[in-house]
C-alpha cells in the first residue's frame, strides 16, 4: 500500500468546541498518523496514511463534528512523507494575523448533566462542562483559546481533572474550563448578611427564596440576571418598579419544554430553536397567563429553557415551573458582570444574590429571536451567537463598521468575514458608550485587528459616528436605510440590483430629513430612493417616540387641518390635557420644533395612539408592538392610499380611520385594516417598481420587520406574486444589523476602487 501525506486546513468555528480532541479520536479510528494543531487561522492537520484512510477521515471530519462546531472549508495539499509513528495533538501556535473563529458560549450538554449526578467530584457541581459545552467567548481574554488565556487561569487543576484533561479518549480532553468541586470555582449565596457556600444549601435556599416570592440576582453566563417567580403578580410588579422598567416585557425561563407547551403556543421550529445549544430567548404567543406584569398585555412572552447547570439544579428544587429571568441591570445600563458591582448596584432591587468566582470577561446578554414563515429571526444577537462571523463576498480586512446608535452592535472585518460584536445597547447611555469603547478595544486585540477604514452612519450626532471620526482614518458614510438593505443582502450573499423595502423607526436621509418608509432600488454600492411615505411633522422631535399621541395629532393635522383637529379634541384626544394639546397644536400650526419624517415606525405610532392602543410609550417601539398585538387579522378590509408614483399619501386612510375611531370600531379591527393597508402598499409599489426597473428580487429590512404580520404576510404575498423575497434570519432587521450593512457597502466600494486603480 502506498502511503500519502497531506496538509489539511480546516476553517470555520473549530476552536473551543472540542474540535482537536475530536480530530484525534477519528484519526485513531481510521489509522491515520500525524498531528493536529490550533493556530490563528483554524485547525491544521498533518495526515499520513493510505488515501482511503485519509479521505474517510476527512469525510468523518465533516459529518461527525461536535454540534457546536461549524466547518466553513476544508482544504488539502499533498506533502512529502515525514514518517509519523502516531497521531498527536501539538500545542497551539499564534503564527498569523489571520484569526479563526472564537466559539460562542454553549449550553450545558446532556452528557454533562448526567455526569453531574454520577461523578463524585462533580456531584451537583454547577460549573461542570466538557469539550462540547460550557462558557467560551464570555471567558476568553486572548487567543489562542487555552486555559491561561481565559478567566479560568487562576484555578489549578486537581489530579482527577488533570487526568481527564490529558486523556485523549475522555470527553474533557483539553476542555479548557474543566473544573470540579475540588479545584474549580464555586457558587455563593449572599442573603441576609450571610454567605452560603455549600452547593446543596445554595440551591436549596435559592429555590426556597424564589418560591417565597423573593427577588434574587443570579450570575449567568454573560451577565447577571434578576430572577423571581413568574406567577406572583406582586413580585413581578415589584421587580418592575425597582428596576425602573415601566413597560418592557420580561423574559422568563420555564422548567422544560413540556411545561412551556402548557402556557405557550409552540410549533416544531420554535421548539427546535428553544432547545438548540444556543438557547436564545424565543418570543412565543401565550395561551395561558403568567403574572400580568411579565408582559403587560402584549400577546407574546420571551421564553428560554435552562442552559447552565445551575439552572437545572435550581429547577430540581423549585416548586414554581417558571421564573422571570431578566437582565441584571438598572434601567438601560449594560447588564452587570462583576460580583462586587452587582452586590452594590442591585441592592435596591434584589433580596439575595447568587454569585460564582469565575469572572465574566466579555459581557453577553441573552439573544432574542422569533420564528416566522419557518425561519428563526434574530432580533438581538448576543450570547451564544457572538462572535460567530458572517461570511460575505468581499474583502473586509481592516474595516471597522461603527453601527447605529440605539440598538448598537459594531463589526470588524477580517478576510471575508464580518465579526459582529455582541449586543451593545443604547450609546446615549454613558455606561453603554464605555462598554462600546471597551469592546472595540477587546475585539482589536482578540482578533489582531487594525482599523484602516471606517464605515459609519450619515448622522453626525450618532455617538458611534463621533467615536469613529475620532479614530482619524478614512471614513465611508453609509445612509441608514441603505445599510439596512445591504445587511440583508450580505446575509443572503446578494450582489446585484434589488428592490429594497426599508420600513424602520428613524434614520437620517440624504435630504436631511428623517427617513424610515422607503422603497429603494439598491445594490451594495449605492441606491436610488424610488418611492417613500409622505412626510409627517414630528411635534417635539424625538419626544414623539415617548408620546405617540403627538404623532396622532400630527397625522390628523397634516391631512385634516388645524380646525378639524381643534374641533375633534374632545372626541379624539380627551385624555390629553388642554395645556399639552395646545402646546402640540401650536408647534404644528407654526411648524416649530417639527422635524419631518416619513418613517413607518412613526406612522405606526400615530395609528396606535389614534386608536387608543398606546397613547404614551414606556419603552422603545411599544406603540407599534401593541398595535400588532391587538390586530385580529381574521377580519377583512383595509384602507385606501394615494400614490403618485413617488410619494405614498395616507390621506384617504386617515379620513376613513378617523371615521372608524369616531364610530367606535374596535381597535383590533382598525389595526388589522391598517396592517392590510401597509401590506397592500408593499405589494402594489413593489409591482410598480419591478415593472419600471425589471427587478424581481425584493429585500426586506428595518426595525418594522420585527412586526410578524408585516414580515409573515408581506413575504407570503410578495412570493405569491412571483417575487423572490429575502428577509433577515441570522442578523437583526433592527439597528443591531446596521453594522453588517455598513461593512458590506464599504467593502463593495473599496473593491470597486481597487478595480479602478
Ligand atoms: Zn458537556
Ligand atoms: Fe434603523
């Protein structure tokens, strides 16, 4: 038999997911000799054996890889024989500037849950993990991924753990965060001035506290949570008050999927996402109520399943089947990660604290998604997703995409990859801005990244833009809605002219006005704004998002005039004080402090307020969410609109809608008619543009496509009409996806510059 030697290069998500030990095992299985090593560009194998053996091993490499690994490419190059006598794992080398992927955090695996009941040194050990599961991104300080580069560095392995760590056939072979009761970090319950460290007591007492309706701060994977019994209205309301969170729904954790089904409507895909190793929060329709204060009248609840060993241990003891598990922070600050800081800052909220002494290095909130038309759609991409890259078709090397402002997430470019940061948040908050700057520093170091170009929004006041400008390197400006459409195009590797429908909250347009109801004809490089919604005044500027009734007044004023609005104050706005009404009236009449916006979000605000569904908003996008929530789509009917080929006027709709409100038609019916109107506009305008420009591909992006009626039915109808429709799945359609779009546009423009040289 003839022996051959190959150098095999595996790229993708292959570090920190138990890949080298896996390779070792299959190499032995197929009798292949050689070495495997991690380096900054992926995993390298030197493989010697008969051709068949090697090819079979490569086949198994692709087919049997650990669940959390994902291989993007395997390349093979024949080499001279070196005569290996065995197959070995050789130590990591940092040799290149090109960096492979860092694994996101992985939910505890079923084998570890069994070990937790079987292994003596890990009986009920709440930080058990193996090469297939456990913390990764949140504990990594630097690459390559080896224990001394993680927050486990200070824990010295005991003899038993050491044996598993170095035994090839063991599931914990080279599991970097490996630990047990003897040598690893431990949990502590802080309650009533006492510290409890015995794990049985910690679990027992924490469960008891939760069942007694106490609020407990619990350290999670990427940050602290605040937990309480999800069935106790008093407790959930108290948590809401103390956390200064007026209306935003809380996420909950159910004991298991069976219990979830009793309370939530759950289809097959939703169940699969809920149980996936990433364990995101999945938005589900409720069928039976938890405490009212969990979601305050919205028809959906964000649900997750246990993903840390501690969660499982807790539910073994808990009587309640469901706990609120919301981010451990006050108001809009970043979620807390430091033990001391959490004890201090959460003191006004929490009755007790559960910590452990392994540090969280990289903060990561729970990720959030929903399922529509058979696909999971991320709306917050963070824990267990970050920092997995998105692959695009252009060279992104050296591009830093600064992102948007409100739901910020930035991105850096390496090769053809876009590394999106974890969810950062609203940069107007000082602590969040610091988190942004710190994370950018860390990404530069972790991924050996040097920014050479910046892609940023047109908006001069975005703090992300200002930060980017401060770096003093060439800046590429990308219009907000072009970035939205480009993000969705990048996700689907589109590089051609498309019809882009961007329905969104806010973004600066090229005419200096605020956009958000746009039909673009766009490619990655540039766009034409072909059709847009009618501009409405926003009396009070940004204030309208907190007081949607201002938009309702603006809508009536714009289409029905000042006198009509004044005459109908009692029938339409009786709950608004005369003083406030007059003040807004004055702004509208005199066009003072009334920036103009054509945003879909503002139109939803106006209709939500006019129908009385939401006059004042307590959290971002509450009015559109409530309007969607009340819509009963089984009702027929819609409203008319005017379209002159460029501008969509809502005059006829406003006439009829006001009549419906005055006739006391139920808001669920009005909302459904309004949604159908927008759906009709999507279809009609797309057809017109398609005929004009001969384009069949339609791309949907922008925050309004978190609305499941618009996204679900919009896609359906466009597809039925023969269009090829693309919408977001793995990147948010909200501003959390903007950085990807900025990156794609910048990369495209740079590639065109290169060609022109
Ligand atoms: Zn495991
Ligand atoms: Fe946006």
